[in-house]
C-alpha cells in the first residue's frame, strides 16, 4: 500500500463527529428520565471512544501493531483505510468505504436510528394517553429503543472495531437488558394484566414478525 500521511491526531474531527452523532441520537432518543440520561450517557461514551480511535489516537493499532505488521507487512497501518480492521483482517481489496462490510454497517446504523425515532413517537403517545406502547415497532419487540442503540453500536463495530469499544459493547448490552427488565417491572405494576399479556406475546429484543396472537388494543 502506498505510504500516506497519518490519518490520526485529527482532534477537531473527533470533537465534530462525536458531537454530530451524539446530537443526532439525542434528537431521536429524546431522553427524559434519569434512567434515560444514564443509558444515553453510556452510549455517548461509546461514540467518543470510537471517534477518538478513528481520528485521534489509534490505540488498537498500536497495541496490535506487532501482530499486524507480521501478518500484513504491505499495509500502512496508520492510513485511514487500515483502520477498518475487519476489511484488513478479511483481506478485502479496494476502498473499504465501498465494501460489503461498510454497507452492512450503514444499514445497521441507519436502521438503529430509524428504530429509535419511530419507537419514541409511539412511546410518547402511549405515555400521553396512559396506555401500553404496543403499536409500531412495539408490536414486534418490547424494547425497540434499546435494540436501536445496540444496532447502532454493532454497526460501528463492523465498520471500525477497536479494543475499547469491543470491551464496552457487552457491558452496554447488559446495562440495556437490566434497564429493560426494571422498566418491565414498573410497567407490570402500572398496567397489570394488560402489560403481562403484551409481554407474553411480544419478544423483548429479537423481533417476531408474525402478528400478535391476542390482537387486542392495550
């Protein structure tokens, strides 16, 4: 690979990209409670860690440099393209921004944002009318907003995997699962049998695309 000027040390890009994605996610998620802000803060930390490695300091590249140099001696490790580690490890040729992995990443990230936005509208209306949120994405999964955050993080991991974000990902997933369970306990207290029927028919995170069995409006 032709030697390139280092793609790192670009701290303004770290700040700008982090701010853009965090504000974009904020517009979709619209956190209101302390719990919402806590989960959103953890997601924001994931984005800052990601863009710090993408444009600021390539910690993962440094830590794996000995192994990478031995396996891929022709690769300029400090070029931007080499930061797409999955493309490098899989031996994909050409511009990684046009690879199937990058396309998959875009679909996961875009789908996650759409899911969060559509779920928030349904949840807001349900809270306004004091009903169980059971339409739109809530007809397929009980926690579409948390699933949306997980899809976005997974999409970024496909595009630009780093050791810090790989370590953070399972921790955040566990956090979202625990938050979801806590919210379900509160919903059961508030809505009783209505929410219990909904929870029985609709999966928590993995969508079921068949219609709900009871077909009731909750």
